[in-house]
C-alpha cells in the first residue's frame, strides 16, 4: 500500500474517528465544471454564533458559478485572489442542526433549518445562526434549499425594494431563472399584472408560475415588451439603464438584481452606479440591490411556501457526484428551475 503523507484527512480521521471526515464538492482552483471534484475533507466545527448543519439538500444558484470561475475578477478580492480561499462550493442549504456553537439562541440540535451556509455542497456545513430559519413542517429540504439566496433575493426585490402592489404592471427580466421564478410567483401573488421575459423554450414554465404574458428576449426588444411598467425587476439581460428607464411609467420603480455577461472585470456592476446617477435626474425610482440572507427573510419565504403562495420549481436533484454536471447545465442555460444537491 502506498505511504500516505502525515497530516492528511485520513490520518486525522484515524486519530479522531470517522465522523471527522465528510464528502464535499470542491474546486482547488478557479475554472469551469471540469475543475469540480468530490473528495473527503475535514468536517468543520461551529464557532461563536454558528451552528453545524447536517446538510439534507443544497440548492445551486448563479453565485455558485461565480465562486467556481472566480469571475467577475473583482469578486476575487473576497473569494481569494490567486485561488479560492474556501475549496468547498455551495451556499444555499437545508438540513438539521448537528451542533450549536457558543452564543446561539433559538436553535437546538435536531432542528430543521434552511438558509445559507458557506460550503453547503457537503455532508456538513457551518452556518451563521442569523442566516438560518426553521424549516416548517411539510416543506421538503429540496424546496427549502432554494430559499437562502433565490427566494430571499426575490423577496427583497419584489416586496422590499419594488414594493409591488395589487394592480401594478410588473416586468420581470430573467423570469425563467432561479430568482426570476420566485419573483414572478411573488408578484403574481401580490396581485400584480406580470410580464415575464425568458427564452422561447421556457415561456410555458414562466406562465405556469403565474405570469400573465411572456416575451422571448431573443425576438422582442425592450421597447416592444408591452410597457410602460410600474415596476421592472431586472435579473438578466444587461439592458442599458436609459432603455429600462424609458419603459417605466411615471413614478415607476426599477430594481437591478443581476445579469450575466457584463464583463470579466466588473461583471456589469457599473450599471448599478449608472442607475444611481440617472436616478438624480428623474422622478422615477432607479435602484439596485444586493440581497442579504437573514432569519426573518428566510422565515418569510418559508411561510409563503407553506401557504402555497410560491412553489420552488425543481429541474433536477442530484447527489454530490452529479454536482459538476448540474453546474454545467446551469451555466449553459439548460435548467428549467433549480438544480438541487441531495445528500444520501
Ligand atoms: N443582487 C443580488 O443580491 C443577487 C442575488 C442572487 C442572484 N443575483 C444575480 O441574478 C442573476 C440571476 O441569477 P439566477 O440564480 O436566477 O440565475 P439563473 O437561474 O441562471 O437565471 C438566469 C435567467 O436569465 C435568463 N436570461 C438570459 N438572458 C436573458 C435576457 N437577455 N433577457 C431576459 N432573460 C435572460 C435565462 O433565461 P433562459 O434560460 O430562458 O434563457 C435564465 O433563466 C445572476 O446574474 C445572479 O448573479 C443577484
């Protein structure tokens, strides 16, 4: 048998018992799905204000892709300049509290929880207690695993930033995606008249989520999408702020959430700054947002799922070994809804 170097995960497992080791989806360097591997790594321990979650399910989202590729480059200031600081991928999580760190109130071993935990594509992940909420009875882990980023971002965009009201004419750009699916359902639930923008092959999906009409972005330009709108939730497409502003009704609200393909260095974030500046010269509300995951927001999305107001759409569930293929499917736009990793 080949000799193992001292201090490997296997050595530490022999010293501390097999529970010390867990399987995880990692990437040692930035790259595409081809750099993704599944390996044994050390199980993390919760620090003050944290809990260890035994992961039941972990939802993929676009941030997974940014963490994998290290793009836009600006993001490497936070993720690690030359190589990723954290090898384990994943953020959205649903599972059961396994250990509680010092100073955590309101969570106990055995509680079902959902939200975010850095490195959630693993059997165990450490989460800040403030980014988790209880998973209600009747909500499956695979659904709860889409709340922490996708659900919370849509909630913040539609309810908190755009303040969507009954009767508002709402345009959702990127309606077929993970965030967009939640946004369409939320806006429709609030009584808005929703136009969803997506590719032609997913118009049926977006209508099924409550959009009153759909538009194929490949064949219809923004000015012909049926405006003016009271609200635009801009999740994809990277349309110029000036064009978005022209599609808003007087007093209308724009919320920029995201958009891929905006450039290697900044990823299109400069549109946010342009929106802020353009907003100084118009009565229209031109805004943007970065979502932050809180217990209250996770709990609210979970409540909406329990009520049947929104239902996460799951394209596929895979095990850890299927992570690379699921990430590739997301990158190439083949998902209809979410991909979710489920632990065995
Ligand atoms: N601000 C924040 O806090 C925050 C939080 C989460 C995510 N984000 C960002 O939000 C964006 C979407 O994330 P996601 O997880 O929902 O990604 P996703 O699931 O991949 O969805 C993106 C969707 O955009 C659609 N799309 C592509 N080109 C389009 C165009 N020209 N016009 C309209 N729709 C278009 C795609 O539709 P088809 O597949 O039908 O082509 C796809 O369904 C990403 O840029 C992400 O980084 C921001």
